[in-house]
C-alpha cells in the first residue's frame, strides 16, 4: 500500500535522516527544512520515516 | 534482604570519579534502585536530578518545552546571569530561536551532504596512518584522533587546513579546563582578564574561547568580503526577517562547532581503538564481514559515549517515576548511563560489533538538539576503521594509556600503540 506523509515545518530542523531513507518522498531544502515531494511511498517506508525522525516531525496522512 | 542501600554516597560530578574509568557501578545502582536520583552539590550550586534510564533521557530530550536548554544552559556549571548572553550558542537555545539558528547550518550536515566528504576523509586518514606507522610506536590519540576530525571539520567550516592544529589545540583547552595536563596556561587567563573577561564570561569558563572568538571574527570578516561555498559564508550571510546574526551569535556559533566538531569524534575514535586493542577478535569479525561495519559504528559510539551528560532545566513542575520535579530544577541526563541501560542493551558491558546498538543516545535522545554532526561523526568512525581494516592492521598497546580528567568529556589523552600481526 502506498501512502503520503507530511512534515511539520515548525518541528523539522533539517537533520536529513528522512532524505537518506527515501529521496523519493523527501527532499531537504537549502532552507534547512525537509520538504515532501508529494510522491506516495510504501507504508513500510512511511512508517520507517516517521519512526526514524529524531524530532518526530513526520506523520502519515492517508493511511486507510 | 534487610540490607539497606545507601545511594547518597554516589558521586557523579567530581571529575576525579572519571579519571580511571566510567563509574558504571554507580550508574547501574541508580538505574536499578533510583533512576531519578537527587544528587546534592556543594553550595551555592543547587543540586540536581540524575537521570540514568534510557527511556527518561529520550523523553526529556524530546520535550524541549518542559525541559529547557536556554534557561540555565546545559552543563553542571551555574552560569552567572551577566555572562549568559556572552556565552550563549545554538545549543543553549530552545525552539523557535533554536530552529532559526539550526536551519542555517543543517544543509551542510545531512547524510547526503556528508557523503561528499568521505573521499577527503579517507585521504586524510591514509596520510595520518602512513605518517604514524613510519614512526613505529606512536600515540593513537595525538597522531590520529586529534588530527583527523579537525581536518575534516575545517573543510566543512571553511578554515584553511594550515589552521587545523591551532583550532584543535584551542578545542582541547575548552573541554580540558579540569585537567591540569591540558588546561589553558595561566598567561591565557591573564590575557583574558586584561581584556575585561573573567573565565565565567566565556564558554566552558575557558580563556581559550576568547582566542576562538578572535579567530572566528577574522574568518567571518574575510568571508563577508569574499564569500565561498562553506559554513562560515552561510553564517555571515544568513538572514532572518531582514536580520543577520549578531557578532555574539556568530562567534559563539563558531566556538560551538569547533568544539563539537572535534572533541567528541576524536574521543570516539580513541575509545573505539582501545576496545579493538583489548578485543582484537572484534576487529577480526569486521575484517571477515564488512557488512557489519555500519552496525559496528553504532556499537563503537555507544561504547565510547564521548559526552557523559547534558543538563536541562524544568520549566514547570513535572512528576517523573514518582519524583516531584519542581519548576527551575536542574536535571542531568546521563547518556553514559542510558547507553548501558540493561533494559535496552542486553549485557551492556559486552562490546559486540554484531549487536544492534542503533538505539544509542550518543547524539542525544532525539528532539530539536539531535547532534548536528551525527552523520559526519559516523562517517569518520566508519572511514578510519575501514582504512585500518583495508591495511590488515592490528594494534597493541606500547605503554600505559591516560584518561581525560573531566566530568563531561569521556576520552583518552594518550594511547601509545604499535602495529601488531593480524
């Protein structure tokens, strides 16, 4: 199953772990904030992204 | 069992306690019997809560709202009110101020960016190993650990490589104020006083910070005139709603990065090698299966835990494991204890490169202050030990080692070694 993620722009400090896990889903900007690309990813990848973010800034939006 | 356990004698702040090794027995007792432990201090210092469980270190790290880094800074030391603004760097801020500062430098430290420094790091590691091995016996701390991270760092930072040794020396004198062998000489204190700075006005209460500030100021000025693709240029050109970083923000930022980019990694590289000397079969495991390397890096870091502890200050009353923590109370989060918590790491006193040590809190327990240099540090540990393996090297001690006298930095100041047969 493919899902979308969101990144809380207030919480993200641009660590970049997410970009390492999935460049398809996330891109770190020169503004020091991770941005979602809008591409849906496998639920396992999405869960890994959520769990791996040291600041807990990532969540899944459309798990169903 | 009717025997009562007296935990009041446990001492965690005295630097002498760490001189001959980590006081693991004390931490183990606290984890088991009093994981949120009131530890007195000598007046006028207020005393603190010693936080020793992994889960609590993580929870406190992630809750920057209730556990502040900005309010009373992050060390044992009580910072006088008149020195706070002079000494404050990013690490002593809370969101949203922290977020603003962090995002200026974040793009230079992501896993993807750090990858670009890998080849340079390997070249430096090879050069250092060549030079050291040519001597026969050498000091792993001085000839390798002290040299490598600072040379990688100056490349990111934008300082000339010729200045690396000078910056490493200053970084040492920041952290080693409690070690008579490494502390700044008296004339440095006198020079600072002549300029109107008492030690407590300066980061780590070390006059070496003043020299670092001077160095940073000159480098910032050079990049304002001639921008480059480096960290210093990012700092001097960063804008937030039309405002640039102030002089104090700039020089403290540089001081923080020079310290953090050097001392922590060098101590991890030293402790890692020490373990491989004591247990060469662990290096043999890596040699036989290089796919273990990523996991081994996590275990080396867990074992090394180069920073024992950072402080937080409660911004409101909080109950933790039945203890009533009052607003304004000081909490010391012991990463060194969390990384040996039996509840998270099976047989924590066993160094084992095959274990999953990814839950280690060497880079903090998460939250906004998660170590900026986490991936740069991992890359250097991986690169150096890969270089050692590629050469089929094993080492043995060629004399007694000496540990740093510090209640903050976990490291060696000397480790004489010679190459041994693999």
